[in-house]
């Protein structure tokens, strides 16, 4: 899919999205105790900015990037109304360079572009944290993308970010009671050494 088609797809989705305030990713909210007291953070492929809003409230200086001008405009408007400073930018993250060692925290939720693993790693400062949550191939519910290019293979986040110290990882797959737990996504928190 071209960048323009991707932009149009997400603009339509975010135009139709609820007006209520977006929630942070579970991996971030559930592991917020691992966050440093403050610093520079990036919400990558931020959508409506649930992660960015959560981190800005905690005192982080925020950059939020997304391909959708609609999402970025909605995030900037909401942040302004809430009195939160977020540098929200329309960016095609697949083609624009990442700054090196610029972020203490990077969040990615429900987005997968494998070629960005290296740039994400390089954008973290030493000691920086990556909070990553996205859909897996082995899932009991038909949610998220269907194309396997946008779904994680078993333990793939561990492989993509094998240079990070693993602080938290969860991927339940199709084991045990399929009606319980977080079955459709992998959750990863890693720290750059």
C-alpha cells in the first residue's frame, strides 16, 4: 500500500473515531512503574495519542508521530484543551530518519514495521525504555490486521529487539483457557544498555 493510500485509510478511521479521550496501551499503563521520573519520550505511530497524553501527564517532554493528519490534528487539539505540551507531527515513519539517542522512552502500540526495529533501537538513549504492544499471528479472536506482514510471529519482538534487556514480556498464544488473558497481542518492555 502506498503512503498516500495508508494516510487516507487512517484519516478515514480517525475521522470516524470516538471523541472520548484515548487510553494508553496496556503495556504502558500496566508497567508505568518502570518509567523514569521524567525525560524525552516518543509515541511512534501515535494515532489519537493515548500513550502521548499518558506520558505528558507524567511530566515527559513528548514527540508524537503519525502518518495521519487527522489523528495529529485531533491529538494537538485535545492536548491543547488539556494544557499538555505535545509536539505532534505528521510523519511517514517508514521514510523519515529517526534522531539517534534522543529518547528516554519510546512507545509503539498496534503498529508493526519490522525495518524500523534498528532505528527505534538507535533512537533510545542508554538506559532508555521501549514499550511495545501489537498483534500476533497466533490469536483466538479475529481482531487487528489479517495480513501476516502486520502480525508478529511467536516471540518475534524478543528477536527484533534482542539488544535490549527484557524487563517484561507477555505473549500467551493459544495455550490454556482461551477466554481468559491477553491473547491477541504481545507485550514487551525493554531497556537499552
